[in-house]
C-alpha cells in the first residue's frame, strides 16, 4: 500500500475508534491504531476530545513533596529511592507535620492548587499513616486539594485517608502487564490493582498512570494505556511520566524515548480517557518548550509545579509561569 492509501485506511480505522467514545473496554489493537496515525491526525483528534470536555487553555498545577525520602525496600528499576541501588539519595526520616505545612503554604502562595505527598514505602505502617493523616488535615485547612502516594494500602487505610479529607490517592500501574516483570519484582501488578480497588471503594479519587521511556515498545505503551483506561471507572487523574534516568538505577542508560512518541502517548491517553486529568508528569526538565506545548495541544492539562519532583528536578516555577504565559495558558481553579 502506498503512504496515502495507508494513511486513509488508518484514518478510517481510527474514525471508528474515536467515534465510539462510549468505549468502556479498549483493546490493545484499537489503541495501536491511534498510536499509528500520522502525527497531525492524532493530535487533531486528541485536541478535539480535549475541547469537548475541558477548557483547552486551563492547566491544573500540583506541587509534590517527598515526606519520607529514600531507604525503600522495593526494587522498582527506575527509582532512585530504592535502598538496594547506589544513588545519591539517602535514607531520611519522615518529615514533621509542621515542615509539610510550611512547604504546602509556600506552594499555595506560588499558585499550586493541589499538594501531593509522596513516601518511599512499600506501604505505610499504622503509626506512619497516623502522621500522614495529620498532614492531610493540615494541608486541607490551607484550602488546597490533597493527594498522597504512600505505596500499597492495607484494609481500612484508604478509609482513614478519606476520613481525614484526602482528595486523591496516587498509585501507578507503571507499565503494561507483559513488561512489568522486567521492571519490578517485589510487588505484582495484581497487588497494585488490589490497592487501586481499595482506594476506589473508599470513595477517594484515583490518580493512576505509568512511565514510558523504559525501553518498552509502542505496543507496550498502548497496552499500558489500555490497562489504565479499562479500570472501571477510569481514573480521575492519569500521570504520564517520562523516565528520569538516575545514575545507579538499573534503567540508567536506557535509550531515550523519541519526544514525539511521548506526545503521542499523551494524545492516546486523552482519547482513551476523555474526562480524566492527563498529567504531563516526570521528565519535563529534559523536555523542550516546543514538546511541552505539543503535549498541551495533545490534551495534557495538569503538571507538577515547583522546582523539585520527589528527589529529582523539575522546571523552575518561574520558567513554567513564563511558558504558560507564552502559550496563553492559565491555572485551573481548585476543584476544577
Ligand atoms: N513508594 C510509593 C509507590 O511506589 O507506590 C509512592 C512513591 S513512587 C516514587 C510514585 C511513582 O513515581 C512511581 O510509581 C513511578 O511511576 C514514579 N517514578 C518514580 N521514579 C521515577 C523516575 N525515575 N522517572 C519517572 N517516574 C518515576
Ligand atoms: C507520579 O506519577 N509521578 C510523580 C508522582 N506520581 C508521585 C513522581 C515522579 C518521581 C520522579 C522521580 C523522583 O523525583 O524521585
Ligand atoms: Fe519504593 Fe515507590 Fe521507589 Fe518503588 S517507586 S522503589 S515503591 S519509592
């Protein structure tokens, strides 16, 4: 088939995929059809879906804080906080509620509407969770939305977080089932689904995404999105992380992903989860302004805002404000 008729055939297949926005169970093949579209066609479709459900010029801004850094017993191959890898991240004590409130206040004063607290745990012990509950209550009192990512939850823990006023719980599926074993051995994807079920059952908003740029194929990226989009219901928030390569981790030295392929991943996330907040997450520091602009066009409508993610860098707040101004983007209000 020549290129023009190949593109036409792909577009027809994509039409039938996109027209059916009631799709509640996606197949990997359907999402591959989207991924394989000519770039302009894919972005046009994704931007259309974005506009149907959101103000396309509004971006939600969350600030992250590591409330317990390093020393993690897990073996996630991308993570600088795993105790077993020799990285520059040290095992630190958990922060106090006062330290967290000071950081949240500073983030709020710079324009963040959501504050996300991350801990390098397999899962929280009850006395650790007790302190997190105090943090959640205190951050909420500042008028911010709250999110936590603490690892796997045991029976009753999601309910305690909900009761304290937590808005979102982040727990990522990370990659497609067939690739998962290459990246992590200390917890299964079923374990992750189990925590996601608990979070959903407790009435918390679900924040669940993954990482690309770990040496996976396009099909694997499609399969990751299928795994997330087929959660019933799909998550309210979907962070798409580009691997931040950290020296000392097993994935350091992986071939970098083509930035345009990252944009495609954002577009496919937008089309498969039309009403979710799609977050352009880790990896922005290494991204050009042009690629970030394409990500916003492709339907990303949330970012991590502030000079640091958990342990690695993020663009400076001032630079992000400038970029948003150049693109005519504005901050999405709290609760939007
Ligand atoms: N320890 C908890 C857990 O893993 O569930 C919570 C914190 S963990 C750091 C949260 C997420 O950050 C991971 O699931 C992963 O998707 C992402 N992440 C960690 N290191 C990363 C890296 N180097 N590059 C991109 N994303 C990363
Ligand atoms: C998510 O999906 N990405 C954020 C947040 N959820 C917790 C974490 C990114 C971490 C990047 C590596 C680091 O800074 O340690
Ligand atoms: Fe630990 Fe989370 Fe890092 Fe995995 S991603 S090593 S669980 S901190």
